[in-house]
C-alpha cells in the first residue's frame, strides 16, 4: 500500500476540536476524527512484541486513535493464529484478516519478492529501504504475486542490516569461516556460503535452542534487535562489527476481501497510518539499539572487525549472487532482471 508522504490533520478537524474545547467539553473521549463502522482485523504474528513488530504496533495505535477505537487492528502474537511459515496459507483461506510473512521462509510461494532479499543492495538506511519497498509494492509483478494469495500489501516489515553472532572462537580470518555451521537466509545466506560457511535455515523461534545444543554455531540476524529479542547474546562469544551484509524484507499483507470491505475513509486512513508506522518503527529501532549495546557489552562479546581480506571476499560474491538469483527466477518465468533493475533504480533515487 503506497504510503502517504505527509500526515496532517485537516483544518476543518482542527476547528471542530478547538470549538469543542471552547464550549467546555470535559469528557476524556472526543469524537473520532474519522467516522466509520466497527471493524476488527486480526493480525497473525509469531514471537513476542519486538522491533520487528513495532511498525504494526504504530499502525494499530494510529487507526485506533483516529477512529476512537472503531477500526481495531488486533495484533495476535505467539503464532496463536498460525505458524510463521503458514501465514500466507491462512490469508489465502481467510482464516484471519492480516498477517506478516517473510519470503525467505518459503521462497517458492513468493519468488518475485526475493529480489528485496538480495545481499549488499545499495540501500544505506531504513528510510531508503522504506522507499524501495513501497516502490516495489507498486510494481505489477509484485502486485500480481500478492494477488495470487488473495492479498494486497499493507506495509513492509523492515529489518536493520545483518550481522553474525556465534559461539566458540571468533572467525577473524577467511579461513575461520570454512565449514562454520551458520543459519542464514536469502542473499545473506548466499554470501555466507561464499565465505565457505555451511549454511542452513533455522526459524527465528528455534534459533536459541539450536545454538545452545550446538546444532549450529552461529546465525545472521538484523542488528541489534533480533539477537537481543531471541537472547542469542546470552549464549554467544562473538559478534561481527559493522559488516552490514544486507537485509531481508518481511511483509504485512491483508486479504483482498478484508481490504475491499473497508469504507473509503478507512482506506484513506490506512495510507496515513502506514506512513506513521514506518517512522514509528525506525524510531523504535534507534531506541532499542542503545539498550541492546549495553547488553552485548555486559555479555563480553568479542567484536570481530571486517578485515580487507573478508571484505574483498564478500564484495566479490555480491554480484554473482544477484546474477544467480536472476537466472533462477527467470527460469521460473519471472522477469527477474526487470525487478532487480527496478530495485537498483529505486535505491539510487
């Protein structure tokens, strides 16, 4: 859903609010700025509230405030409605109105969205990532892919750039990465493989146990929030410092039926709410980084610098990983090069 560029209360609404105050209204509740019927959307999420979900928290807060609670977006955590790998299927059958999903958990379901998960894309910050996501949501191929699952995109669930955290001796040289058992997904996972690591995919809720049992030695995650959210710093010995491998994009989608049933004023409100939600998530990531860095210092994690040797290996693997994705996606009938060019163009503007 294309987010609005600005958020502004109309002059008429401001005048009404001011008049109400002048005539001595003392009730704690004020008339809704956006009038409409009672609507409730249940949103399927996994895990607990964390940086990943703060954008949706901001979205829910915004629409509830503007409608005086008439439009309720109820965030259902802990996979109580569906598992993280089955949210798209739940949306398809209408089991709930909205959900988050990550294409890397089931790449065959939404292969075109994989273009946003390529490593080392020239996206320098979360603000630019937001712009790229929203641009791609308007691309007809991406819209068609959402439609295949009877959904429309609501907003991107942004993740900060990835770092690696793990147990055992810190991998300070390229040779140390050879055979390192690491959980990593998408384009970042391909880069880990290019470094010589043995790459697998473990879902986020299972990561702590897998590392604690020694099934894997390390993982790549958005820094800092995801490592702290899943308490990986408590069992780890080291963390990469400023490697910025890239990121993946998860998505919040709404069923077509739920979206089409909204009155026009609620659809317009969602445009405003999405803009607010992106800014809200970016701000929350900045706040939580301060807290998490303290936790990492207390855990005495060894900081692994990006050496010239490793940087050259990573950069040398980036373009081939893009080329490999284009080749594979094109073989599936997806205009992959067109999508990659659209991402690179959006990132450069």
